[in-house]
C-alpha cells in the first residue's frame, strides 16, 4: 500500500512539473523549436507559404464583432488582403503610386497687402487622397509665399498664396509646375 501511495504521489508530482513546463510557453513555433520571444506565433519554412483565411465579402461581413487588426483574404471583388481597423474593413494595397505632372499657365489676380488668396488649377487625374507639389515656373514676386498646396477636389489642385508686404501685388501670368502623387 505504501509503494502504491508513493508511486501515485511521484506520478502526480511529475505530471505537475511537465504540465507547468508545457503550459508556461508564451509562444508557438511551426517549423521551429525556438520561436522568437517577441512573437506569439512564428512560422518558418523555405518551401511553404502562409495563407490567410479566405472568404467572400458576405462571409467577411458576417463576422460578429471583428477584432481590430483581424486579417482575411477576400476572394470576390475587390479581392485581396484586408484588415479590420476597428471601424471598417480596409483593403491592403501594394500598388506603386502614380505621379501626374502638369504645367498650367495661370494669371493670378492682384493680391491685396497682408492677405491671402486661393488659386485653383485643373489637373486631370488628381484625387483628394493625393499629395500636391506646386512651384512657379519662373520667379515669384518678392513678398508672395505659397503657404500650401493640396488636392481639394477630384481634378482640382488648390494653393494658398500669401502677400506679406504692405502693398498689393499683381503678378503676371506664369507657368506653374504641378506634381500630384496619387
């Protein structure tokens, strides 16, 4: 009876040590026995890839309370990887930005002393999420400063020009070099 009791205690003790070791691991490695300490999951392979869960838009929409950062691969249009930002699903895009370059000749009306004027240019293909760079093609009158350039609406680039002098400035018509990065 004592041997049985001793074996039982020893077996329970070994189980506790082994289970503590197994359940104390904070991360998992697939293809590696030593996952990096900063990752919860490390996948390692030189011949296999990783597949996100694949589903249609309807299946994605049916996910109840998606967690911020959740990722899927949508199989119908628009197909590709998507993640949930906490509010909406976002398409992950790997496209190279397009650059639209344009030279626009524009006559700027007289700008009163110590004031600001808004000037708009038509640039076909510009979208509101794009960045705009505008530079005068020749010397800008002393006292005029471009405060900012932006795409204010589809196909429209807007600049704010400040006159920082005590007198009105009426610049001549000139070329403006415009680059829009979509």
